[in-house]
């Protein structure tokens, strides 16, 4: 089994029962594959304690046990390769140890640089990252996952089954089955709904891959998902705007048609009224007929005035 250095006696006892070779040397070089310390186990502040252990174990994986997000951030900033949150789950700790101890590297310096970078990249990712073993135990729950789903990581790791994150029963098993069947054991932008801590069903686009150990045995899955709520809101807003534009265009077309129709009435009405007026002014016309012509012209004149008013209102948009 792996050789470990541990700062906490209770943790050391637990790891020894699991078959690891565990010891603790407070000073001097570290002759071990992994150094596991508690954020609050040292005689100085947590960050100073981590920096001092980082200095004495530059090429050894440094794993820090933390009790809060603030401690985790400080630990990573001080040089920890990775953090484990309390309450400490045996399954989570075993998975983290397997992951770090099985990570191959071409050189000690390469391993140190890569292991420093990986947790920082995960925490800095704007998209949530979640890793799960094949029994559904959540092994990793990034800061972005906390923000999107509303679950604090310390209440997820070692406490929640991945099925509880999905909105529909059976979706977790369906995703795992798709991963196993997919070419390269990867799926990209799979639409699925997750459930937040507040009970909200959130549509996400999930990309995931199946992880294997050195012997080729599937051991876990890791997924990155994108919250689609903002995109859907933009799509709905765009659809609404498009509908309004279509309606406005249709209304404009109707107004143009109405304007053309009114203009088509106005011209012949004006001509008809002009002829009636000329006929009524003729000196040879019978007075009685002149009165009838005047009476016939009155309603035509009223209609002409109304068409002009409607034209003015259409032109002004009222």
C-alpha cells in the first residue's frame, strides 16, 4: 500500500486500518507518496502551516482536510494540491487518495506543477464540475456547482447520492448507461434537468466521461454542465421581440392597404362632387333639379370629409 504522512492521530489510525503505511515526522524531508494534514492541526495559522509543509515536501502531493469553503480557498492558495471537506467521508477520502496516488508523472517537477494546477482549474471553471463513483457517491463538487444548484459542498460530499441531483428518478442511471454505451465513453451536451436545493428544476447541457483505472476498469464519472436558464430566457425574449415585429409589420401592411383603399375612394368622390357642382351652376337647369343636385352632393361631401380625416389619422399613426 501507499506510504503516507499524516498530521492527525485519529486519521492516521483510520488509514492504518485501511492498510496504508502511515507515519508522521514533524521536520525534515518527506519520504512518502502523499502528505495528508489538517488545516487546523499545526501550531501556527492554517495558511502558514500549509506553506511550511509545502516547503518540506515540494514534490509530494499535499492533501489538506478543511472544514469550510474559506479554509479550502486558503489551503489551495497556500500550496495544497487538493482539499477534502469535513465531515470526512471514508469513500471520498479513499477516492481522493486513489486519484492522487495513481496519477502518473514524467518527473517530480511536472507532477508538482500539474497537481497544483488541476484543483485550481476546477475551482476557477465557470461551469459546474461534478465527479461521481459508480455507486453514485459524489466525490467532487466544484464551487460553480454549489452556486448553480445551491447545495454547499460539505453537505453533498459523503452525504448525497448523485440521483438526488436529478429532477427525474432514473435519470442518473440513464446518463451512466449512455456513457457506457457511447463511443469513447463520452457524451456531449446531453440535455437533462437537475434539481436545485430550492426545488427548482434546471435544464442543463451535460458533457461527461467515464474514468478508468490503470487496468482499464471503469471507476468513476466526471461531468461538466452548463446552466441553460439564461440562454432560454434570451431565446424567449428574442421570440417575443420577433412576434412583436411580425405583428407590427402585419399592422403596417393593413394600414397601407387601408390608406390605399381610402385614397381610391377619395379621388372618384372628389370628381363626382365637382361634376354635381358644375351641373348645379348651369343657368339652364331647372331650380327644382338644382335643389336635388345639392341634396345628392351633401352625403357625398360628408363621405369625402370622413375619408380625408381617416387619411390624416393613418398618416399620424393615431
